[in-house]
C-alpha cells in the first residue's frame, strides 16, 4: 500500500528544507540524536541496526509518502536505534518539531495524511515483530511472501532491491537466505529469480 504523497513545498513554506541523497549515503548514525523529522517524497530510506559482531538487520524501511524520526522526536529517548541509510537515490525533506506541529495545526489535510502514515507505520512494526518472532527462516520467508501476496493464494512478490536487503528484513545473513531459498525451491515450495519470488 503506497502512502499519499504530500507537496514538499508545504514543508518548505513552514521552515523545511529538501535534499537529494544518493544510494548508499548515511544520513544519520546509530546513536545520533533526532533533531528533525524526515519526510521521503522519492526513493527509499532504511533504518538498519548494526550488532556488536557486525551483523546488520533492518528496523524500518521508509518509502515515498512516509515520515521517519517523528516517533523519536516526541518520545523520551531521541537516539536512533540504527543507521539511517539511503537504500536508493532519494529526496528527503527535513523539518524541526516546532515547524512540524505548526504545519499540522494549520493544514488539516497534512494532519490527516500524517495520522494515516503513523497508523501504517504502527501496523508495519507489528508485522515485523511477528515476522522476527517466527522460529525459523523458512517460516519467515513464507510469512513475508504471504504478506506480499495479500489475499491471493499464489503469485509473485518482488524482492525489495536485492537479496541482501531482503536478508536484512528477515534478520539473517544473505548466504543463509540463499541456501534456504535453494532448499525451498528443491522441495517444490517456491521458485525465484533475481527480482522476484513465486509461490504457486
């Protein structure tokens, strides 16, 4: 489900600033204090946690029409739990808390869009917690595929950018994901290519 995209000129009119970022750029580091709210109008921004042993897993993926940093900004703990990284080339608008609240109070349509985005984010977090609580990688893969298929019992789901990125979403290393996909294909549970996974 794609979020409603807002006119970034509205943010600019209330003190926001818009920047273009290249794929792979690190916008913020794990532990940095949140001082502005980000709005993605184009591209994808990932928030990725790095464990002490160097493993990476994805906390959140922020696509067009979505905010990030907003929950941190209004919480007691304002430090990012992971690195904020551009997964693709992206356009991000930054706005501070006071200007953001002024914008929401002045523009009911923005408030409505923001509450919708916040509800979607809450739902996505619950789905991610459920996915990561599953006991094995095969269960996680099947759960992720069924999320992508929605009500359909069969079909294809696009791999989000790369298998490495999908592995981060599933909380595993890429080689583990590749091995499990190969076993599932051999067992006749699914098929896959570089860009999609097919459940028949």
